[in-house]
C-alpha cells in the first residue's frame, strides 16, 4: 500500500508521516532506511560520540532510539491489526535513551541490530492484509491505524537520519 492510501493522518505522528513521499509503497519505504544507514556508516563511526549540544544524544544513542521506536511502533501496529481493544500506552524516549547504554556499544552492533529489526518489521507488514492495515486503535491517546504506524516508522527513521546529517555530520564536517 502507498502513503496515499492512508484514510487519515493522526496528530503527532503527522510530522513523521509528512516526511514520506505520497506515492511511497510501505515495503519499499521500509527498505530505504537501511540503504541510507549503510551509506552513512563511515560517518557514524567517525562521529559516534559527538554531541552537537550538551545533553543531546550521540549518534549511537540516536540510532538506538530509532531501533527502540521501530520495535515499539511495530508492536503497536501488530496489536491494532489484531483488534486489540485496550489503549496502548506511550513511552518516554529520554528514559529509554538514558537506560540503553548505547554509547557502550559499537556502531557495527547497532547497525546490525537495526537491520535485524527492520528485517523483522518488513514481513510483519507484509503479513497484514488491507483490512488489517486500515484497522484503527488508540495509542498514546491518539486514534491511529496499523498502516499509519508503518509510515510513521519510515518517517521517524528519516527524521532522525536528517538530524544526523544536518546537526552532526554537516556542521561538524564544515567546522573542521
């Protein structure tokens, strides 16, 4: 399915979904982030512990955040696709980042984990039929569909890859 197949775009998640082209197919979009990460892997190694401002995440923490969020959003899509009736709770990304110990890990290990999580996310969404993708539930007090979560996963990764490029790599490279 394409982004243009979304029946509605939920508030809050709209900022991520907006980063995805209207005619992007869900599975193709999920595959694109992996390619982008591979192209910047050398920069990730070079600037892995750089912070563009105090108290901002390092590239390792940011990558771990992308991984954690994808797992959570894929789980939420699964719940909604299976007609879960309970509202799904939000999470505090800063608490997750503080307790991830991502800076003790290697970039190679984080990239491997990202690939494995993404390789799990793709068949999950491939398993959903059209009806399942359009099912809606409540997550973080917001009405959302499984399909919207798929495009949120793509846009969320893109959002943070843009931050890596703009605030970590580009500024850091131009100041050397």
